[in-house]
C-alpha cells in the first residue's frame, strides 16, 4: 500500500544511478550520507505491482 500523499513512480524517475554489487551486500557507513540503499530482498514482483 502507498501511504496517503505519496505517488507511485518508476524507479528510474527517482534514481540517478542503480548499481549492482555482484554477489555481496554493499558496504555501509556510520555517517549520514545523501544516498539510500535498497536491497533486492525489499523488492519483488508482487510489491512492484502496487
């Protein structure tokens, strides 16, 4: 479900660059950075339909 006030967009509309870290999780840092990470485990066919 999409929260009230949000709109559904294509990932290409909100991302400047999509990078695949082949066979490993991307490194994380303990400082605030302007980048956000999405794991493939957070996206699947069914959630992408809504």
